[in-house]
C-alpha cells in the first residue's frame, strides 16, 4: 500500500469540502476519545477530570495520526452530572451513573437545568483553550455530549424511562425539557470557543426506540438543538449508536449537517439520506478495529469508500462509535493509511 503524505492540513481539507474546493484525499475522522490518555501515561479518570490532561492527550494523538477532527468526550453522563446526578469514576473506564437520581416525581427538586460551569463542564473549556492555542490553526475541534433523550434516561434510569414513555409521558417530557435546556447552555459555550457541537443519542437508537417513538420522544428535542446550533452559525452532527436503518431518514429530517452512523448499511444510508447531509461512518470499533488484523481493517475501509463513491455532499470515513481503550493504535493508523492511499484524489498544490 502506497501511503501519500498529506498535502492539506485537516482544517484546510474540511474547509475545502465546505467551500467546494478540491481535496487531496477523503476526510477521515475516527472517533478517538479517552483512549488518547494512554499516549501520555494518564488514566481515564485523570482525562475526565483535568482539562490539561485531556488537551495533552489529544495533542499527542493528533500529532501521531493527523486525523481530520478532534473529538472531546469523556462519558455519556456528564450533562446529567451537571444537572445533579452523581457519577462513579473508576481509573480506566468512563464514569457512569449507577444509581438514578430521579426515582419519583418528588425527586425532580434534586435536579436543575445545567448552567455553563456546573459539574465537569469547565474541564472541556480548559481543554478547548489549550487546543485552540496549540493546534486551532491546523484542525477543527468538536465536543460530543449526550442529547436530551440519553441525558433524561440517565437521570431516570433507562428501563424506568422506557416504561415512562407509556405510563408517565408527562414525567418524560419534564426531564426532556430540562435536559434540552441544559444541552442548549452547553452548545452556547462550545460554539463560543469556536468548536463544533456533536449530539450523541445512544438511547434513541433504533435498537431501543421504534420509529414512532423516535418521532414522539426524540425528534422534537434533537431538532431544537440543531436549530440552535444553526442560529449560532455552527455545523452540527448527530450520532446515534446501534441500529439506525429504520430511523436514519428521521435523523436527517432534524436538519443535522452530518449523520454519523454505527450499525447501518451504507447502501441504505446513502439511499435514505439522499444527499441532504454528509454521512460519517461506520467501521466497527468493537469488531474490525478491535480485533483486526490490519488487512481486514484495510479491506472494510476500502469497501466503505467504494460503496460511497460519488455520494454528495460527501462521505467521511470514520468509526461507527468511539474507539475503546483496548483498540490497538496501529488499527487506528490503518484507517488513516487507507485514507492516504485508496482515498486519494487528484490534487495540484495551489489549487
């Protein structure tokens, strides 16, 4: 495999895409997050609680791989934490909420709409300041956060929240309203730092929600976040884990600029998104990227590029979800190598 050195910087490459100018290669944005801590000898816990550690870890990873977007992300519960939930932090796993804070309506007084400096949100701002200073001229930076459904489900407990969608929809919508307003406050700060907000909705997956329930519970609140991002003149991707082939058209209807997919066939995604948004995905981090070998990773990446050839506005080669701590770094490198070989475009410097 002949790997060509990049001609454009990641930021130049993405800007070229957005302005209709030539690219040197396909854009490649593997979702590399907390596992970057390993590169600087820090724990996941340190990464989640210290903005300097988060920034230093991402700087090391960006220097190593040169991918096209930096994703700041710690765990799926940090917005809920900022609203009042208590998280359990272990040394080398993302924090999680073991005990829901909302066990009845009486518990609503225990939570609030998160403001910009609640919980661990300032950790992200510190990391953004450092990254903007060090590599902001070279690469775009994003902040990923759990959206209204996943945040509400964390506060209530996933099973209880799922039951409530039928037995107590009023409680569901109360939590969703508070979670949405919390996410809006975070989006305002993310954009203020010049970063891209990325909405994550693992609980709204087609594996858990029917299309009808997605319309009722998830869609209107996600759309509010998309609309706010656009009002702030920010692009906003929407990522939903798991199976999304039955809701990918609805994901696109939210107006999200990028549809980030996990377990959704690219042919189906291409047909249902139909040029309305960029498609990002969907190399499996729990199979090919975890187990390899490199030759298999190269094979599935080439197949993805070929399947999406000619798709407009663009296909972005990425993982279907974040890369876990056990994913070998050489497997991440294999994705970038495919982008810099099979994903090359004809390009003359100065174009």
